């Protein structure tokens, strides 16, 4: 039997479903039924992560249908309506078929949808991705408590444990594997989950020197050569840590499914050149300026423009990446996924709300040195962003 303390409380599940229904009523006033398939969203709404689907009729109670494992779902979840099914046929006969169905269009493959529609022949398929993302973006006290636990452990591992791990001659892969062991020992839930399509990253990005500005295979400012073209992450086996190296560690931590994001940098053996240190300090100033603006009512796209228009030209040249590989954001929502709504970028025009959690990551690539800068996770409050991952300025000296 699962530990009762690990179950998502029923009042929490009820609140999430109520908020989703309200968001659908506001943005899709003619909605009839929503069907949720993805395991992360199933966990969010039901407290269990099984193979199945959640049927949410507009005017009836939602039902969680489980193919595998029904017994585990019943053990793990306090969701009131859980039923077993062998196939979609079992569930299809229990609802009134409507014209339109809303699904997670960003997630569901066409072949999967076709199998579903064999028994649920809805004429119109629409998306409810935005509504789910909006609901998930504002964290409850329950969720924030888990993220604060993650943040405290995250701070300890990156600010206190990593300097003890680093040693001359170790490879990037050795750092990854030793760091992962420490993270799990300290309570990390063991995975780093992204909502980006078809994305694997291990535990994050780790690099020595200019490995951290090597072309990246996903949309992030840092780089990593990886193990091989088949596994373009983790790190190189043949890149050994040398005196004078910048060490770049951008990893997520997570507790009970909820992530924080943090980047720490280290100077191994001797200080970096003054120009690199100066640019790093500029990133710290930018992080502080963004954090000050993380207040309810402020607009993410306006925060982005405010920062970008005032960038020093020399810093702007390789800000948020390196050469032609710069990304067009300054931070991102975080929770059950590392990359969530909202994003501090153009196009995000809905105001911030109290309880949103944003990872802020101003960084700059420097040729021959690597990626300097910082990343921490902040809760949006009336007083600005409250950091939950520590306040170390980075470029920690490891001599």
C-alpha cells in the first residue's frame, strides 16, 4: 500500500478539476466533453499516472478509466470515480456521444486518436492544451510546498555538494553520474520531465569549458556535446576537468513530481578572465531585475522587452546563447514539467498571477570560456519573485 502522505489530497484534486471546468467555460463556452490521456495531466487531475483516460463531461462527474493498472490507481489515488477497462469500448457505452471533444492536441499522436475515435466517433476534435496549461501554471499551497522542498534540496546539492565532487581529471560523464547519485540520495525523484515534443535530456546540461556553448539539440541557451549523435546529452567521456575550466551545471531537481530549475557555475583551479566574471555579474543584475518584476499583473512579454532593450551591445552579442544559437526567452514556468506556461518572451501577453512559478535564466556565451550566468526558480508574489533555490551568485571557487 502506498504511504498516505504521498497521495494527492482529495480537496486538491477537486479544486484542480473545478478550475479546469471554469477555464473551459470561460474560453470554450460551448464545450461538451474533454478527454485527457497524457500521464502527467492524468496525475495532475487524479493523483495517479496510469495507462488510461479521464473523461470530463461538461454536466456530469469526471471518470478515470484505467487499462493498466487499475489496482495501482485505486491504491494511489483519492479520485472518486475510477473504473477498469479492457478497451475504449468499455467506456464508450457509458457516456452520451456529443458533436465535439476537446483533447490534448499537442500531445496525442494521430494514430492514437484514430484508435480512440473508433469507439468515440466525435465529429469535431478541438484542443484543451491551453486551458490545462493555464490551470497548471498557478500552483496551490500544496504544490508550492513540494516545490519549496525541491528548491531547498536543489540549493544544497549545487551550492554545497558539487564543489566537493569536482576533481581534476574527472570526465563530464563522471560528474553527471556522481551528481545524479547525490541528487537521488538527497531526495530527487529521479527524472527531469519536459513537455517539449520528443525531448530527452538526462538530468540536465553539464559541461566543462566551451562544451557548455556547443550547439544544443533543444531550445535552451546552454550547450552540450553529449555522449554521441545518438545520445546528445549527459556529457563527453573524453573531456576531462582541467585547472582554469569553467564548470557549467544546469540541472533540475524534483520532489513528488514537482521540479525546480537552477544553474550554478564554478571556477576550477583558478579564476576566469576578468571579462567573463564581469559578464557573469551582469547576468546577476538581470536576474535581480526580472525577479523584481515577477508580480501579479505584470506582462511576461513586457518584462522580456524591458530587459532586452537595455542590454549592453557587447553583452547582447551572445546573450541567451552563443553566436546564431541564441534563444528568445528569459525564463519559463515550471512545475510537473520543467518547461511550462508562462514564458518570459514575446507573445505571452496574459498577466502573471500570484502562485505562478518561474525559472529565470539570464546567461551569456563566451568564446573559449563557456556559458556564464545564473538560473534560479521564483514564486510570483505581490513583492516580486521569491527565490526558492538559493542566493549564491555562482562562479563558486573550487581551488
